[in-house]
C-alpha cells in the first residue's frame, strides 16, 4: 500500500467509529464470529467457504495506544476485500445508518473546479431545499414563512451534514443521519419508528420527482394538497437558484438510502433536470406561490427604498414604481408599488427624508417579486402634517 493510499484510509478512520463499521458489517454479508466486549470483534465474510472466508478484526477499545493503526488496518482490509477505494468504503459505511443525497452539476469544466460564487450559491440552495422539505414534513400546513417547527431547526443543526464530494463533474454529497432505531409499542409489540430525517428525505425525493413531472405536464390537482407531494414554493425556488449559471447543462439529483432501513418507494432513480425542465421551474413556482400567498388586501407601513420611472406609463403621467420595505406577517418584504400624481410626490418626499410611507393595495407575488396592485390608496396624513401642506412640495420632488 503506497503512502497516498495509507493516508486516505487514515483520513476516513478519523471520520468513522468502530460502531458505524460494525453496523455496516452486520447489514451486509458479514457474520460476527467472535467478540470481546469493549475490546474487539472478529467478523467473517459470509460469501466464502468457512475455512477460507476473509476475516477482519475491528478494534473497539479506542483508549488503547495502538487503536488507530489497528483501525486503519481493518478499514484497508475491508477496502481490499470489496475492491473499494477509501472514499467508496467511507460512503458505504456512512450509508448504513444515513441517507445520502447527491447534487451533481453537469457543466463543462477544464480542471474539475467551479467558481467560489457558484459553490456558495449551490450550498445556500441546498440548505434552502433541505429546510423546505423539513418544514413540509414537520407541518404540512405550514406557510413556509416566519417561525418554523422546532423539529426543523434540530434537523438542520444536528442531523444533516455535508459529506465528501464525488468524482465526475461536480457533486455535492448531503448526509442525513438516522441515528439509532427507537422502537415504539404498537398492539403490544415494539415496532421501529421512522426517523424524522428519513421522512424529510422521502419528502424531498417526492417533491423533486413531482416538480420535474409538473414542468413536463401540469396537473392542477397538485395544488389541492401540494405537501402530500413534497411540494413547496421554497423547494422549487431552491432549484431555480441552483440552476442559474447558463453554462450548467443539467442538475442530476440522486439518493442512496440507508442500508439498515427499509428502502422507500421514491428516489430510486436519478432525477435529471435539463435546461428544458429548468426553464419551466418559474412557472411551477409561481403557481405554488399563488396558492401559498393568495392575493389579499394589505396596508404597508415602511420606508421607500427606491423609485423607478414606470416606462409603461405615458411620459406626462408622472408615474413611478417604488419599492417599500415593510413588515408583513412577521417578515420584512420589499414590495413594488405603482404611484402616480401626488402619491408620486409623497413617495419622493418620504424617500428623501427617510420617513414612513403608508400605502394600501392588493398584495401578490408575481415573477419573483412582491407587488401591490388593484386600487392603490396612499395615506399621506403623516407626511402632510410634517410638511404643513395637503399637497407634496413638488420642488422637493
């Protein structure tokens, strides 16, 4: 074994525990032949003849001075027996009690690298995706706005991890740990419960499969109870964010389910989102947003952050599109509002003096932006009081 190979097994030895390796062996074609509690285990590979079957010794006493060299030897032996390199062995051991989710960016790369900004955007999108799936799992009726169930935070903080990257284009590996099985009494008999992490991953797989299907053939019934299909606007938006680079040919999304648990009925094949599918994602998201955020009458009180001339209005109309930052249902939104005439003047005054601007209209979400539409009403009483006039000072405007 050369130096680089030895170093690779040392690397994975520091990432694994004897218990994880034992669980891997127990769930595959290995038999526990002998053990000395808290000291060592001897496992026999069940596919060979009893007398010639390969055997490995897994050290358990982590406080022994020679534990790490012996553990590295055991891992190297397992890799040799199964004809796996260190990375493949690590992946399979982890997958015994963890579900793996792979995000592959299929794009042209000269040296196997991607820009930092794309990597950062991809990681943020993966986090958003996992949070959306966890929220849907914890509370199918949740609006995906404001405070989320405690289980979502615990899952993101404790159970989901970023694993080693794989070869071939650029692959992000997401590891969701299932923990030890916890039995639950059902009709007097103990039955293992399904870990929340596994439920989240099933929701994610179902949502991704449904999203691709809807880009190809829209099904209105999907909006009746989208959470049953793992759908949410946040999930689809994360895919949009991830697929922004024009040089990206496709997103290839796949799952490897934990060997120690039953295999679900979703996520069994790679989900390929090519450019034709990616181009349809905004349409799917818009329909989900309209369902999650139906048009409603809202009064916004906030600061005017920007003013832009309304190019669609006549030149002498004095129209503009302003952006108001206001709190709605516990969340700060930037809302685009069309204003004309005196309302335009009051908006300019509020913008220049950084004063609260109050406006009422029909709040909706369209084309990735919040907008106020319908009958727009501006309450300028506060601004009139400050200026001492019932009309804005157009010279200031």
